[in-house]
């Protein structure tokens, strides 16, 4: 079998130049192993050259080496890679297609899809990064995929000849962010029972106003009787009677208002205050009366 030659690699960046030089070194080492008859070692070295710089010639030569070593499944995979690159010479591409068609009926095909950051091994043998198309001999196989976060996904399948299987590995997803909560201070319950100081003040005012109203009422009655007994002849006495009457009404009304206020002070919560609480993203205005 004649090996395909390594094509010249033009590089415009230092990193590409380094990878190209590395690929050429693996390619030369692989050719040397191939000429010695160490086909398994040659196949691995050709695959290393392909990983450094993907070229159809490296994959094609790896496939030939695997086929000579007796590993038809690895040969089929590398033939498929060589064809997919699309840079093979017409004669080599035709040979790769015919060899793949000859090997495929005795193999099972497994397409492994997933994140490119994940690496895969089959039956303990490293196969590189996803996604990949595998050609495996019929039987039980164990697939092991290690994702970027270190988590491992394992699948085992018993494959039949010409069976086509698709395996999809989900990418690592970040945990959902927990909704942010704003902690607010616990509001103490209002204190009931007893009367605040202003309630006692209104109660005392009610007593004073009631007393003053009673006094003006007595004086109103006296001046009214005097005015009536005088046959309503004194204009001054009439005006005094009216003033006492108005004063009685006003004091009585004020005493009633003070009484209502003191009753409210007894019924509402004892604490009476207004407060403003401010936090990140909220303002709470609270008042107790």
C-alpha cells in the first residue's frame, strides 16, 4: 500500500505554525513505524498528526494502518474522516470510499453528539472530543463521556451488524439562579391596653369643660329667670342671658368632643408613632395613632 504524502501547510500565525510543525513530526514518525511494520503504532501517530492539523492524508494513512493491524472499526472511522475533510486526491478519495463500503456491512455505526468540550472513550480507549462517528464491531460496548465540569456520562449498548445508533450527550447547564429576596424587618404587633398620656389629658379637659358648662348653665338659668320676672324690660339682662346660653352650648360641645377623644385613646393601640424604614430597593412608611 502506498501512503499519501503530507501536504504543505501554510500558516499565518505562530500558533498555526507550531501545530503544523508538530503534525509533520508525527507524520514522519508514523511513516517510519509503518515501514517497520508497526502498523498499530503508525496508526496512532497518524491520528496524532490529524489532531494537530486535520488533513485527509493523515486520516487516510491512519485508516490503512489500522486495517493492516486488523482493526477494521478504527480503519472505517479514519476512512470516514479522510472523506469528510475533502482535500484528498481523487485516487485516494475513491479508494477511501471503496474501503469504507467494504468494511461497513460488518460493523455498527454510532453517532455521538454533544458539546465540543467533552471527551470520549470507548471500551477504555480514548477517542478524543465530540462529536464523532464511530464504527464498532458488533457486541457490547461501553461509552464514557467526560464533560467540561468533570461530570461523567456512561452508556452501554449491545450492537448488531449494520445497526445505526445515535447518542446525544447534553451540555452542562448552570444551576438556575435563585430569585433574590429582600429581607424586611419584622414589624412588632401594636401594644393594646391602657391609655396614652394625651388620652388622659383629653379626659381631664372633658372634666373641666363639663364643670365650666355646668356653671354657665346655672348662671344662664338665673339670668333667664331674672329676665322673665322683670317682664323682659332690661336689654342688658337679655344680652347676658344669651351670652351664658351660648357659652353653655360651646362648653358642652367641647366637653363632648374631649370625651369622644379620650374614649378613642382607650380603644386604639397604646403605641402612637410614625416611622420610616429604608432598605436596598424598598421604603416602608409606618404609622400608629
